[in-house]
C-alpha cells in the first residue's frame, strides 16, 4: 500500500512539474511579446513620424496569441488573401487589390548585385497599412521575390522580382508597380516559400491560358549544381519572356528547382533539376 501511495505521489509531482513548465513557457511567450510591444510603443513615442497600426499599440496580454481583425482595409468583403515572408495581398469583392508589408533589399550572391522587392505601390517604402495597388483583380499571389495578379480581362500582371527575368516583361529589372506581361490567363503560380539557399530560387513563374497552354519564364540552369533549376523548356538559359512548354494543362505547382503539371487527360508531368531527381522520379 505504501508503494502504491509513493507511485501516485510521484505521478502527481511530475504532472505538477509539467503544468508549471507549460505555464512558464506561456508566460515567457507573453513576456517576450509584451516586451516587443512596449519597445515599439516607446520608439513611436520618441519618433512621432513613425506610423504603427492600432493593433500594435492597443493589444492586450490576453489578446496576444489570438487572431485580430485588420481595421485598415476599406469597407467591403475580403474574398482572398495571400502572404509571403515580406508582404501580404488582400483581394476585395469589388476587385480592388490591397498590399502591405516591407520592401526588401537583398544581395544576390550569384549575380553579385542587390535586388529589391516592393509591395507594388510604385515606391520603395514599407507599408504598415494596406494600400490599393490594382483594380478589377480576380486572383493574386504574393511570394518572397515577386508577386502576381490576374485581372478580369485575363491580363497577367507581375511586380517585384530578382534579376533572372521572372517578371516576364522581357527585362531583368525589378518593377515597383504591376506590369502587364500576358493575355488570356486563367491561372498562374510560382514558388510561394523561400527555397533552400543551395537549390534554385523562387525566380520562376508559370501561367495557364484559356486554351490549356502552359507558359514559363524566369530562372533556369543556374546554381550550385549543374542544371539544378529546370524551367521546363528543355534548356538551361534564363527566359525573360513567357515560353510555351506544355499543352492541355489544367493545374501547375512549382517546386524549389522544378515543377509539376496535370493535363486534361489525367496525366501528371514533372521536370526538375539534378539534385532532387531521386525524390521526384517516381
């Protein structure tokens, strides 16, 4: 009986310890965020020219781990949202597209030059409140290096970029505002996350037109291993304008160094660089 009592006591002690640890973790989490909010508030108080959204200044400890409503969007309904590591896009039911986030200057080791990604409002300014950048939009995607949108007339627009031609406008320049690069587009995509630094980049874009043709442009055949980025055109040269690579496509998804596509006969197609061949050749 004494042994049973000791075992139960030990279980209770372990449980209490776990609860205490969990509470410490939560308290540490809250304290960290409270410190961040406090620092932000003090900085804004010392520098009145800085802007900060109300949710940064008015947040309470109880609200920190919970979702909150963005009050800076216009009256109406949000129909879709897309976000990357540096910006977000919100599409309203009236077709207006709103963007906010931070511009990013980065150094491209391969090209040995700096590159910029803006929010799409024509400036190099960071935006901590949504700004309208387009109208008549039906679809939009934000990615770490560049973003895209499709308008109601089938036009495909891109902005941002790193200098591999991934905007598709025939140049290797970045754009601080959307540029129209294709017509009759029903869907478009690119790599939506930051890739492994040793394998490819998000500097490729894919678009499907209403006739099912799949087009690609951007980076190809550059990196730390031979042919480690496959655009899908069978070559290793960067493409600065869209090039047709497949027919009858109904779906497409980009990977770090390649892509998958589905055609209307139910077949799955794939292309990729050398480093992931063992994983994708199934």
